[in-house]
C-alpha cells in the first residue's frame, strides 16, 4: 500500500502562486507515475498534471503554461507549482499514485481557493 499526504493549499489572490506537495510513503518503490486531479464544487474530478518515473510530463490544456509538475525521487515527493492562478482554479486538489502492481492510491485532498 501507499500513503499520500498533500500540503500547500490555501487562499490566494488572482494572479498569485501556490505550490502543492504530495509525499508518498509505504510501497513507494512500486510507483510508476504520480499526478494531480482537482474537483470544483458541483463539478466532476478532472485531470490536472502527471509525471511518470520515466517519460514526459503531461498537463491539462487549462493549466499548461501556468502549472509545473516536478518530482523528487529521493523524497518520494511530487510538487505542483501553480502560477498565474485564476478563480476557475479554485478546487480541492488530489494527489494520486499509480502502481506497477496494485492499482492507484489517492491523497485526502487539499483546498485551493483563488479569490480577491
């Protein structure tokens, strides 16, 4: 099993920045990709960004050029740097990890609110 703990959410003004972190523990050596989804009130959960252990990062079109996903393998942590935030980025952000064997795991979510 894998445990994921997110941090870094909060309230920020439009145009501001936040950095989310997601630390993995447990069977983290079995992870082949990690990433982020988000869910706004009344909407379905949507893909934000992903970073595989090997390969290229991937972004939703709505965040490309504003968000950057990165990873620190030594710390088993993935980050989401969010710049030029907009009100429509307001959502609960969920970290996930895909395992080679054993399916996927999710964090508890962290709230990001973009408002003046």
